[in-house]
C-alpha cells in the first residue's frame, strides 16, 4: 500500500503490536469513551481473531492504524449463528484519508478468503459503519433489517456481507459467540 507522501506502508499481524499501543490508536481514532459504543457490547468478552487482525505502519514504521475482527453470533430462536464482526477499523486522525483503512480492510478480506479456501468455511461478516465506505467490499444493510443490537445504533449502518448471508435468519440479536469463549 502506498502512502501519498511516496512512502510505503507495511501491514503486520496485530498480535506483533504491544496491547497498550493498540489501545492508544483506538483512543485517538474513536475517543476515550469508545467502550460505551454498541459494537463493544456486541463483542463483549470476546478475544479478537489473530488471523484476521492487522496493524498498519507508515513509512517511518510508526503505528498508524489497526483492524480487529471478533467472533460474534446472531442469537435466534433456533440458536446462535456464528459471524465475524469486523472492526474497529482505526486510523489515527492525522493519517485518515491516506488509504490505511482500505489497506487494512483489503488485508483482512484476503486473509478471510485464504481461511475459507483452507477449509474453515466462509462466515458472514457484520459491522456497524458507513455504507458508502464499506459498500466497496460488498457490505450492505439489505439483509440486516430484522437484526438487533444491544444498545443504540442506526439500522441503516448495520451492514453485512458474505455468501452465507443467504442462509442467515432474518431476525435475531447480535452478541458474543459464547461457544468461542470456551474454545
């Protein structure tokens, strides 16, 4: 991924980054009150998925962005249906708009495709975000109209993608994927 200043960005596994540095980027990108957001309630208590979580370093090897993915589930009357929650996708304010978020999303989607080809199977992905931005990767609100979240959110910002969406229940509550906590 090229940064506009002519430098090159590097993507590395997020697990190679000190947790305090990740938290600092998240605080700078979303503010210190970010833990009150609905997305945090959906993935509460869940560890992020190392295979789908990355960090972006700028041309000077400074941490400028991160992406984390979490195992979550759509809780339905028939039982939980596993999903991957994408986000937070965080880029420090002074580097937003330079392509770091696009690079992080692209890396995560490539890693997810590799896992699916390797036999994991394709899980649908969900996030709360801007359809104009995330739509370039196939995220939309077309299938999420009957899904609910444990906290305030705007229904049109609840987006999902993936071939598995066609088989997803039309209604349910998003929350932690409890069986993933035990694994």
